[in-house]
C-alpha cells in the first residue's frame, strides 16, 4: 500500500496572511438531481450536512458540502472515509441518474487566514471580496490568476481553497507572492 | 470590460472567467446535407457591429454553457439565457428593443 501524501506536504507561509496546505482531505464529486430526497438523505447521512443552496458552502468538523453547479456537489470527509462514503452514496442512489467519484488525490486544499486573507485572494481572483459582498458561507468557483480554483469563507474569516493537485506548486507560490510583506494594498482596511 | 451573468449559477463575473463559444442559435448541417448548406453552417457567420447573440461557457465557474445577447461595440449585455432554447426568448428580445429599437439579427428582430 502506498503512503498517500498531499502535493505540498503540509507547507505553510506567513506573510501578511498565512497560506497553508491543509493536507489530505477526502473529496467526492457528486452529480445528480440535488433536489431529490435520496440525495438530501445521503448527503445528511454521510456528512451530517444539508444539501447546500446555490453557491453555498456548508461545513462541519471534518466534512463539507459545497455547491459546484446546479447538478454537482463537492463533498468533503476524512481522507480515509472516502470509500465507505461512496459505497453509501451508491447504495442510496441506486436506480437514479447520478455520479459519485473520488477526486481526493486530484485536488489540493489550502487555507488562507489572517487579517490580509481577503486581499491576498482579491489580488488574484476577479471576484468582489469586500466584506459586504463576500460573506461567510459563500462558495465561489472562479479563476485564480491562470488556473481555476474554488473557495469558501468560514465564520472565523479564513478562506478554504480547492484547486487541481497538478498546479499545487503554482497555486501556493502565487498566493505566497500575493501575501508577501510589502505588497499590502489596504483596499479592505 | 465585458461583464456577464451566468444564468446557471448566478455569478456576475468578468470576461476572463468565461470562454466564448461563437455564434448562438446555429442550425447544424452534417452528413446528408448539401455542400452549400455545410459551407454556410461552417463558415458563414454573423459579424455585426452592434446586437449579437453568442454562446458562452462559464469555464472557470460552474462549467455550464449559456447564451448571451450583447452589443459587440459597447460590450453592453442585454441579457443571458438558457442554452436549451432554439431562439432568443421574448424577455431578451424586449430588452434589446428597449435599448436598440429596430434591431435585427438573422431572422430575429
Ligand atoms: Zn455559472
């Protein structure tokens, strides 16, 4: 059995915001009819969370339910639980038109925290990240400089960001550069 | 700057979050069509200065295709709507008429 590691192996950087690799996280793409009672029930049973509304992120202790598109969720769970969660989904949705696939090893999961977190992201994403416009629990898929990324903001003011594993190094260095002391813009201050 | 609102996920984003997919409301001519029909389908595209209908994909967002009515000169967007439609819906046509009375595009007006 191979020893799974995240692409950035727990790296972190402290600039005017803190950028850190969140390590391995179980991630499952679930596509199907998000309004069906079976989908609602199995999302609840496996993550403890409801099916999120449009562009909403719901998160628990080690779980999250993220709205990706009108027919797609990204579910998060502990890395080791993925196989059993997928099995539960497949049993619960048998007969429905759906897809549940393990994407854990195809993703990188970062955290951007600290007072400058909004600004670090705002510099590289075409999104209004002002405190009035982007509030905790909102989920946004967008472009981060030259790569696609998705993130949500938690109640404590930290961003949780998902991008492809293949561009982990680019994403980390990009955020690191954006958070470099001396590069503060102070737009949201 | 071109600002589009994706009708699938509700995001109002700027152009670089999307990818243009060419002219909207094309009728496809494939195997069995005449050379003229196929040529027209493949190469004869509208290239207006003004009102235009296009396909767009929210490629850095929800990933869905949608259609947009906009002005190619001013980048004003009259509206975006579902890709699962064969012609511009009435509310889109009305929105264009309010801003550009007398507009025409292919067989639509
Ligand atoms: Zn969208």
